[in-house]
C-alpha cells in the first residue's frame, strides 16, 4: 500500500491506495502496458477508473482505454511499454489535480459540474472552487460525469452505448481498433486559461455560423436563379458553386481545383519536415486568391495535399494543427467541415471504412460538435453533395452511438 499521494511520506497517514501492478501484453508495434488493479486503485481514490486511464493517455501522448476483458476483469491498457514507476508518478499528478484539495491537500475532494464547469468541494476543510478546466482530461470528465447515486461510476446508459458502438464498428470497419476512442494531445496539459477562452469563443462563433448557413444557402439559390434567367442557361454546379457574395468560384472536380491540389502537394513534399503551420496556411491562402475558391473547398484541398490518398484517424491527428488553422482562419461552420471530409471520401472511396474514427476525431477537436454532426447527417438537404451518402452509411454505427449518448445526456439534464 502507498499513501495518497505516494509523495506523502507520513507513516501515520490514513489515506492509502494499492500500488499499481502492471504487465506487458502483445509484441512489436502492438505492445501495451496493462494495469491489472486499476479498479482497486480507483476505488481507493473514489474516482471512476476511466478518469485516471484517460489521464495516463494524455500525459504519455498515446492511446489508453479501460476495458472488461473476458476472464481478466477490468483492465487499464496503455499503448506502448511504460515503466510502472513512471505511471505511478503520473498517478500522483492526477491525484493532486482531481483528488486532493488545493487548500488542505487532503484527498477529500468531491467533484461536481455546474454550468459546464468542473468544480470541487473539500469535505475536510470546506474549500469550494473551480478545478483545472483546461486539461484534456477535464473535457473527458465533463462528457462522462460521475453518477452521484452510484459512487462515482460512469453513466451506465452511455457506457452501454459505447460498447454497442464498438461492437458494430468492428463489423463495419476493417482497420477498427478500440484503442482509438479519442485523440490525445501531449501539449494539452498547459494551465493557460487563454485556451479555455479561445475554445469558448470558437464554439460561440460556430453557433452563429450555423444560424447563417440557412440564410446563405437561400441567398445562393436566389442569385443562382437570377443568373440563370439573365444568361439564358443554368449554372453548372458540377464544376462551380455560388459563394455567399454571389461571385462565381471554382468547384469540386474542376481543373482549377485539381491544379491547386497538385501545387499544394508539391509544396508539402518540398517543405518536408520543415513545413510550418503558418507557412502552409499562407501558401494555401495565396493560391486561394489566385483561384478564387471558397473556404470549404480550401479545406478539401488541404486534406488532399496533407493526407494524399490515405485518410485515417492517425493521419488526421498528425496533421490536425494544419487542418485546425485552415478551419479557424476560414471561420468554417460544421456543415462546411463535414462537406470537405465527405468530398475527400468521394475522391478516395477506400478511406470510407475508417471514417467513423475520423468523425470521432472531428468531434473531439471541436471542429463539429455532437449536435451539429447529428443534424448534418439527418438532413435531406445535403444528400446530393459529393460523398455524403457514402460517409453517412459508413458512420452509421458511430452516429447511432452519438444519438444514444445525446439522449442519455438529455435524460440526465431532465433529472
């Protein structure tokens, strides 16, 4: 047994937990560190074991998940070989942030959520204030709040929906790996509250953009009809689309777009590992001015240039900073982001099988929130867009899981 946290050397300390016990599983690139007593440790900390598991993945910059393996019970699995002493030290970091009171430092902290903000209240000294709401694990906790009636266990409806999704996904996706439940970011542990504000502003901006989508589409149709009546012929939407301002822009499948893709691919190859996010964005925008493309087409070009012919959750994660810059700079709505990924799938049908995990990554990075994804794929107005039906069909299991979790969250809000 160890003190909570293990850095506490007081021999009379009454707060104790079991020492982490691990073993290695698999071989080669598939090797994993398995913590066999995570449930017992989590019980001593009075926290769901999924929280510490997510913490390990975020801090180590790898994938981690908590599963119930037949015959072995509940296990915490972390990709790669890791020394148990390192993992034990990481657990102390989790304890300091989410278990111990910031004032008296006793592990008597109760966590609760108020208006989307994670807070803590100490049962020992009465301290009551916000916890760290910037770390990536906090986002995981907010999406999977502890059930106060069951001693801090993950919501049962959501957990059941996750297992259902994983089962259905394994049948439809050849390269499915249940490790990949969310993207990890080793730089997300910063306590800089500026990130929190930027994320909030980004979400508010997306909501405003969503309201403008319908208005823009209406204006686009009216101006298209006006051009048709003036020119005496219909506007060719296969190679061009109308921008919100009414100016003609090159569209999906046009020679201009294909030329731009070749130009950007050449830039990526020439830059190699020296390519910067700012440099790529500047090159893309410079080309946009020449070709007069709208923002969603720019994201499609970026996907082609950065991913080539192989899009999966790992390749998107590796290039996520570049893609995020394109999305943020263009102030893109969720529907435009999803359009670009669907258009890519239309051009590379073999990548459709891995789209569910890519879609989960899009959700994790807040390029499109859960409600926006469900609204987009449940709408009939996007059925004629390139790749929409193929993307929707392959993402069916994930969308079903997302819908179930949304309904579960609504039920909890009502309660």
